[in-house]
């Protein structure tokens, strides 16, 4: 900045001495020259900073990543080496960076809230022990979870759908136990996923075509799906049938080519790591289980639900599990069931069960579906499909005689974080006619992505109006463009596949990446002021609830890129920044990227922790210029693995 100086506003006193006049003239010229020099020097320094490239790289034996482009960016948005301490009041007593050591190799697949050892302390009835049970604060790890020795960057999509590195998920159990079923093969240093399975003898693609012959999968009316066939809950009497149901999320993998995005979920395995396989293939998945708590999704979220040989006891416990599927299924949505007990008359011998047992099971399912007011849409060959009603107008009349399960009392049907499942039918929003869709009509994909979501147009989301939605859409269009300018890899096909948005709000970040070969897990924090996850799903996107004071229900090395908008401000005084950052490090892949936007004072603390995690990071200006207190931190996790001798 140029040095302030004073220019007199009145004429100087007249002095008759000629030498003095000459001296004053020289002084005036000198002062003018110096002031001008200072001014033009400042201008030159500011303009030259435009030419400085903001480059963060990380290199190793596998690859060299350049996260930032080598192109000019306006001076209001760029500096090569930022130093905010001279311009902002930040009271830091200790500038030393705390270094976080590697964890022991035994934690390479650590899932804190689904830890197999901790789970044994809980009730095994209805598999409650496989639900979320998080560690106490004193049990939290303060170290970096290692990747297994030999870990490599996953194959790019869509190649990753069919091939994964063995070193990344070193489990051969499925290849031995299920070799004849053509689900997964071990070939040298790779796994191959042919897309077969017990219910997919001709491959998952053909199986989906069979479903498409029964319901329309092409017109955009079905966009979001939930797959409980990725390995799911079964009754304790069938625990020995565990290995008969694995499909490693092939159904969801092959739906993506049809513009249908499926959320696959399965419990934490003792050794097979199905969810880990799905994520390694670039398919959306979470660790989860239907037991005593609601699934972490809002009501009316999915157009289609699917269970292929998942062995969930749908007819037991007063139909509790189908009641939960009904809650998350959209009005008019479909539930698809294949495998036992469907077509039991043909397969009962191969299933090693009696005809009476299988017939009784199917009758129970039919009765529960009827009490939920579902209609049997079609049953053909190995597939049965039911449809949820578009509203409860007729159902209310029917239920005057059939009162089990009862209608739920007034409650929040979207509340689903450690919320107990109730054996009552979730009420649909009221309608004026039998033709009206409860909760509002949804546009077909892809139009629904940018259409006003019904929850907003009907005014059921506090403080979120149509104007707020439209402004938010424009805001994120501009922000994502800026992200791609700073990190030129974000727009490059193949660099990123699995993306996490830690505080999604209305899904604007994900909506602006929908044309890229990526998928985004949209998180609505349970501590957020407004629950907007239902809006996210009405846009044709997927997501889940999460408290970032706890670990996420996923494996280490899940995501290629993590985005966090005001997350640390939200959790200030709720939990430790350090613990959130350690969780990010756990679920981020080696050489994965992070974009954090937050208040500058908080970002300085975050960056210090990032340095201790050995991330390569840099704080850059807000997209609206340097005068904004909110800044952005771009970071890349370094590549490192456990030593060879300990893997």
C-alpha cells in the first residue's frame, strides 16, 4: 500500500530569497517523485501477483497431481503465498503444528461406529448389535488410519465398475466361496466383477432389463432407488445362509447407465467388506442395517426399493421392516423382491427349505403389503413387484376394518437419526382427490433437478422459499465454476468419482456436478437449522443424515473429494475441530482433495491441523474477492501406506 502523504490546500508563504525558492522547488519535485514511485510500485506489485500461479502438487511413485491450473486468475482471487496475520486479528499462542502419527495397521479398515469388537457388547436380538454404536470421546483415535501396503488409485469410471485392485480391498473370501456364482473373480493383482449372481445368472444388466420389461425405467419417472440386497439383515435362524446373498452392489452399478442412482447399504461385515467393494467400484453405498432404528433417510425419498435374495424377514415383527420401506418409498413408488420366497414352488429344494415354510413366508409378506395399502403390481418368473398408493384417501377407508398396523400419530416422518422404528403406518400428506399425488407431483428426470421441489412450493420447509431455492441455485453455479477454475482437476473426467458434501443444504453443489462422471453423497447435518434432505431427494439426488461429532458409517478411503461449507462454524463449541479433521482424513483416499469454505479465523486453525495430517493445503480468497472474511482452503491428502512388513 502506498505511504500516506499530505498535499497542502493553500498557497505556501511567499519567501523573497531565491535560493530558498529553488530549495522548495527541489523538495516539492522530490516528494512528488517519491509519492509517484510508491504508488506505481504498489500497482506493479499487485498486478504482478496476478501472474503468480496457485499450484499445489503432490507426487509419488504412482502419479503427480496438479490441483490448481497454471493460468492467470484475477488479482482479487489469487496470491501465491498468503499471509493473513498482518491483516487480521488472530490470537495464536502456540504456532507449533501438532503432528498426527500413523495408526497401527490393524486399523486400516476401522469403522468407529460399526466396530466388530464393540458391537459384541450389544443385544444380538434383531441384529441390534450391528447398528451404530460409536466410541466414547476418550476412545477416539488421534492418529491417521493407514492404507494397506501397495494401495493404488482406483480405476477410472466406468472401468472401476468391473475391476478393482486387490491391494485396495485385500479380501479373497468371496472369490473362493462364490466362484461358481460369477459375482467376483480374483485375477492376479485385481478383482473382476462380471455382474453375475444367484439371481443374476445372465448378469445384472439382463436382470435390470427384466425389471424394465415390467415397470418403466426409461422415462425418467424413476430416478432414486434403495438397494437392500447388497447384503442385509436376516433372522438369527438364517445366519448360516449369510453367504448365499452377496451381490456386491452390482444392481446399483448397472442402474447408473440408465440415469437411476441407487443407494446400496449393508451391515459391517466381519471380513467380506461388501460396502467397501461397492465404494471401490465407484458405486454409492453406506454401512447400514434395518434393525430397531429408522434408516437415515427422509420420508418419500426413493422412487424404487429393491431386495434380491436379501433374506430380510419382511413378514416378521408385525411387518416392521416393510413399514420402514413404506416410509422412505415415494407415493406411487415400487418395491421389488426377487429370491426367496418368490417362485418357491420351483426352487424350494435348492433353497433347502420346506414348501410349507416358504409358502407361509410369502403369505405373510402379501398380508403386510395389503395392510400397507400396497397393490401387487406384477409377479413374473423370479420377480415380484408391489406399488405404494399415490395417496391414502382410499387407504383411510380400508383401514377402518384393517387396523393393524395403526396409522402413526402426528410426528415428523423425516426425523431419522437414532429414531426408533414404530410399527405404525406413516401418514402421507392430505390430498383433495384420489388422483392427486400426496406431497406433490415430481417432474421426471432430468427436469426435476432444477424444478422447484414440492416440499418448497408447498411451504413445508421452514424459511426456504422458491426465491431462496432459485438464488441458491445461481450461487452454487457460480461457486462450482470458481472451484473448477482453482482446481482444474475437478472438471477432468476420471480424476474424481466418489464425492462427499458435508453440509449440502439444498444440494446446489451436487446439482452443478451432475453432468460430470461423479456421484455426490449429500449430507444434511442433524444439527442444521433446517432439515432439507427431503428437498435433496426431490431433486433426484441422494444423501443421508449425519452428525459430524461422530464418525460416518463408511469405510476408510471412501471419497476422492470432500466439500465442506461452513461445517466447522456449525460445530464450533459442539465438538473438536481436530476430531472432525481426523475423520476426514480417515474417509479420504490417498491423494484425495478437500475444499473447505469457512470463516478465516477458523480456517487458520483448520489449516494448522491439515499441516499436522501432512496434507498439502492453501488458503485462497473467496470467489467475490479478498474483502470477504469467508475464505477457502484447498488441500490434497498425501500418498502413504502402511509398511510392507506389517500389511
